[in-house]
């Protein structure tokens, strides 16, 4: 009896067989062109489970016909990695696919880094975690990073129909396909596993709603009830907090929690603390970090408790975007070529520089912006309690300037 899961049996052998991810593997897209040109670089593929990370890695290695090995950062020990590295001495370059690469411990990293550096290993790392947060910077800097996007319901339906062609005597009704795609919530592996169980649990190989519903009672994830997708819910979450709507923010938080996607919640709360709350409540960033640390220690379901408190606090906090708006104006000057030369008295030689701490109030009038920009004003305080204290300081500085 062959117990190989259908998801493994149908693993793509070429990129054109991959379901979804057309921004990477579509016609003339980056991974497609790299394979066409027979050149691959170390990379990290990240995104939610069941959306094609392993499939893309498998398709790349199969289509290129290169020597490769698949390892798991948790399951495989240091010796397993050493064996692969010894193989490189015999065969030359090997493509090493490492699943759960964000959990690679220091011993394995120390082995891997020199092999990446000298080109003996081409790494394809797979992870569900954001590599900018979870992966060792030394490894990350040696890899190109590609984000895989959640699969749409249409992607899942297309994949199910394609899979059914590999089961010769299967008959499946369209409403059953739609239900599997809805229940999968973007996870194609889940869809294939459900399809396979349904196939073997029927006597006549006809898959209908009747035979699917008893197999898995997993409710359709509220993330996609309206089929707007994961990123729409995240966007609504942030906009509800920005708009100080506590009830809406808690609703979208509940949808995100129900999907188990804590990392996305953490990232949104962190950016909200600085983008939307900003200088109106500058301690909010520290408090969000404390909330995230508590959630990491607690895990779900208890993590929902600090999250609920934090989101209510974010909603009802005073809001200000003055800080990042000011920086964006400064960045626009740079992009437009409005740069100018650093004034001589504050450059590296600092000839004629006046040390502010030698003057009353630790302030002395001197020019800091380049001549071309000396009258530029980026930051404009908003009318909230904290920024009004900043405005008092700015006004006092302006009075001193005017006197001089």
C-alpha cells in the first residue's frame, strides 16, 4: 500500500506547474527567468503554510537538474549538515534546501556560513516567519528574499481540478470543489489532503458535499468570509485603530487571532505605534513591545488577553503622524536631489563648531542644514498635549534665532 500523501505525489517538477505565486514564477518573472538562464542564487522563500514554498524549491532543483539535498533545521542534526558539506567536496556545488530555516541553531549556522561564502552551497531556505525578524542577519545578507503570497480561492480551485486529473476514476461536484477551496483558506496542502481523504472514503469515488463535511469540521476561516483576503483584514485592522473605532479593531483582531497569525498582528501594532500614534503618545512603542513579549511567553489562547488590552489602548490613544510625515518630506528632498554640502563647521573637521553644552540652555544659534536648504521646515507639531510641549521648545529656539 502506497501511503505517500497526494500533496507529495503531485509535487511540481517544473515552475510552470506551481499553483499561484505568479509574481515569482509567471511568464518572464524572476524565478522563471533564473531557471531559464540556468542560474540560481541563494534565496529565502517565506510565507504561510501550504502556499508553495517547498513546491517552488522542488521545481527549481528538478528543472535545473542540479545535485540537491532537502534538510529540516529542526529534524536534521549537525551531522546531517556535515554529510551534505562533505558531499560538496566530491560533487562541487550542491543546492541545499532547508525547511524551517528560522530555527537553524548556531552550530549549524557556523557550518553553513563558510559554505555559502565560498559558493559550495546554494541555499534555498523555507520559512513561515518573516526573515527580517527571525533569521540570522549573516545568513539573510547572503540570500535574496522572496515573499510568497496567500493563495486565492481561485488558485485553490484551479489546483484541485488539476489534481483530479491525476486520479483517473474520480468524480467531484463543483460545489464540493468550492467547499474544499473555502475550507482550505489559502492552504493548498490542506485542500489536497482533504481531497485525498474524501476520495478514499467514498464507495463510488464520487465526491460531494455530503462526504466532505464529516471529514473535517474546520470552519471556514473568518479571514476570508468575504473573500477579500488576508491583507485586506490587516489593512482594515490598522485603519480601524487609526480611526479610533474600538469595536471594528477588536473584530479584525479576532479574525487575525482565529487564523493564528500572531506575527502579522505584532508587525501591525508596532508600525501603528509609530505611524499613527507617534509623538502624540511616544511611550506607546515601548508598551507595544512589552505586549508582544508577553504574548510570545504566553502563546495562544492566553495571548489574546494582552492583545485585546493593547488594541483598545491603541484605538483610544491620541494620534499623530507628524514624525513620519516630516521624515518623508526630508527623504523626498534627497530623492529630488536637494542635498547640498554639509556646512564646514559641522563636518568631520568641524572647524568653527560651537559646542551647544557650553552655552545657556545647551543651545547656540548656528546653521546645521546645507545652504540650499537652510530655511526648510519638515516637522510641524500637531495639536496634542505632548507635541505642544515640543512646540514650546521649537518656539523658544525660533525666538533666540530671531534675536540673533
